[in-house]
C-alpha cells in the first residue's frame, strides 16, 4: 500500500477502503451486464416449477456472479415482464440469499489468509487497458470491467484490513464488552441498510474479527443483522414500481425476518457448540460457516412451504390498474426483459383488436376454431366485461403506455439487434391501433347493415363477417412482437391477396345493388365506406412485418 495512505487517519482509510470495495462490486456487476443476459436467461428457463430447481438456480447464479443485488435486479426485471413466474422468482431470490455467502468464504481466504495486494494494481491496470482497447477489439469491454472491478475489491479490502489492524491498540476494547448481541444485531442491520451491501458488512465484520476488535459471537450477531438489513435494497427498489416488484420485496423481507430471527434467538446461543461439531477453530472460517449455515437451515425449513407462500404473496398489492397496465413501473434497465414485457402487451393488444372486431360481427371465440393456449387466451380476453368503447380505450391506453415505456427504454444502452426489435415492436403497436380504429369506426354502420330491410345488404354484411372470421383465424396464429420477422413473404402475400380479393368482391356487390336500384344515396355511400375501412384496417394489421406492401387496389 502506498506510504501516503498510512498518513491518513484510520476512519478515513476505512471509508476509502469501503468506497473502493463497493465501487469494485459495481464495476463487477457492470462487466457482467455488458456481456449480456443470455446465460442468465438460460438458467432462468431451466428453473422448473419445483422448489429445488428454482432455489438451485439462485444459489448457482449468485455464487458465480458474486452479487445478490444483481441477481435480484434481473429477477425483478424478468418477473415484472412475466418472463419468470412469481413462484420461480421467489425461489431464485431465496437461493440467492444462500449464494451470496460465497463472498464471505472468498474474503476470509483471499483477503486474510493470502496477501494479494500486489496483484490488485496489475489486475486493475490490465482491466483498464482492456477497456481502452475495447473500441478496436469487441468483447474486451465486459472482461476488462470485470477485472478492474475485482482489482478494486481486493485493493479496497486490503486498505480496510490495514485500517483496522491498529484499532485494538487505540481503542479500549473492554469498554465494548458490556454490550449484548442485540446491539451488534441492530448495528449490522443499520450498516447493511445504509451501505446497501451485506457483502461489504460481512467484510467489515471479518476485518474487525481478524483485528481482535470483536469476538466471534459479536461478529456473528453483526452478520445476522446485516442479513436482515440488506432487504432494504429490494424494499427501496419496489417503491412506486411494478406490483410484482412489491410482491418480491415483501417475500424477500419476510423470508429474511424469519431466518434471521431464528438465527439470532436459536442458533447464536449455540454458536460455540456448532463450531465444535464442525471442528472449526479459525474464527474467520467459523464466522463465514455460521453465515452459510443459518441461511442453509432457513432455506431447508421454508422450502416445503414455498408453493403456498408464493400463492399468498401473489395475492398482495394487486389492483385493477396494476393488472391492466403491466408496463407501469416495469424496469427498463434490463432491455431483454423489457422487450419481453412489450411482447406480452402487444399480444394483449392483438387479442383485444380481434375481440373488438368479433363484437362488431357477433362472433364467438369458438367460431374462429383456434386450438390450445391461443384459444384459451382469446376466450379469456373475450370474457372480460368490457363494452366495445371501453375495449378500444384500453387499446389506446396500452399504446400510450408502450410509447412512454419505449422512450424510457431508449435511454438504456441498446445493441443493434435490440434497437431493431424495439422499432419493429413500436411499428406493430401503431399498426394495431390504426387497424382497430378503422374497424371501430364502422360499428354503427355494421349494425345498420345487419338489420337492413334489403336482403342484399344483409348478404354483404354476412360476406364481411365470414371473411373477418377466416382472417383472424389465420392472423392470430402469426408470430407477433419480437418474433414478427419470422413471418415469410408467401404467407403475407397470401393474406394480402385475400384482403384485396374480398375488397373487390364487396365493391362488386355494392355496385350491383346500385345498378339494380336496390339501395341508393347515403346507404350506398355507407356500404362503400364499410368496404374501405375493413380493407384499410386489415392491411394495417400487417404493415409492421417489415415487407414493402403493394399499394391498395
């Protein structure tokens, strides 16, 4: 360590070391984030409905990434986007609680058993160099940021270790011995809440234990408190956010309260006996072992109740506004998850657009003859107690939410593929609204046609009704959102050809009525307008697929 640091006071050195440690953790998270989320998404998809599966994913990912806060961020983002069921998300968070204890083992071994301060500066220099070269060599930025962060963590830890080394000689440790474990528990909770890092609090506890400032029981009480205090991160992040975030924050808080209170009142008094059973004499390893054990015991005790607990949590913080406007409060700092959320909203708009037309033509969901999950989704959407005007306003509100959300998302650092996907999603949103408006504007005209005294007018209405039923049967099976580019040219050409053929048939029918003097005047104009709006509305539903559509006939 440079000699100039030794001239600083112990509190200043302690703060400097802590700031470097925390910034190193931040850089480590940024480096992992810049490498992308594909691996994490694969882990998420591998977490099945079993409690063990989701918990193991949380333990594994947190152990590898060395950041429970980052795992919490990703889980909150994907759960808010409905890409991860609440049940699985809670399991991952519980597993992350155990996975984060790996940090303590690394700090105890690397920070105090080995001297790696000479490695920190070269590691930081190499990481900085890789970041400088990242403009020429792609892929170096993430790795360089990770190396720089690791170097900062080691350097900050070394500064803190030396800062507390001289404290026993300067402080009267005996004056602290009268305080019970409750004070240390509250101190640990407050420190973790302020620092927003249980890892940093564990590191401080290990440093104080190593320097002789605390005995093992006091350090253990401090760590238990830190375990509870770290829930403030998810609690603060949930304020004003998506209702799923509030549900996960509550689940995290309740889990930690139960585990930490049990650890404090049951396991802490048994600490000497537990360490004796494990044959651990080293106080540093004893502390990190205790931290891992009480989290493991808590996890094993609550694991059988994960399903009913998740069901209960799923009923909290729900309101009609939360369910109807899922993008409000949805985080944008994980673009992949944000785009999944957009896809889901677009899917809902597609269904509502279809149902709006079905209402206009008195069609029932089963008449479209869809199958499986798509049929169930359409039926659920149809069964919502919304009149046509309310449904159209819902579509407009969802479009407004999508636009606001896309503006927030564009502030993030998006790669070329994400920019392209977002542009396609916004085109689909606009196309769906235009299409819905065209068909919504002729609702009253369709009522008049359906009840007309002229059989030819009723036949035209039935022609439109039959075509709408056939069109939506095929249209709803097309991929939308980020997968819309999977539609091939032949399929699109066939749909467009059918729309043009129907338009010509409808116009021919109107011209025949005019020639035979069946109807005249305003009624002819109304029917031609209906033909035109159906034609334009259905074409608009296909505009976002990115092909150069031929001009309407």
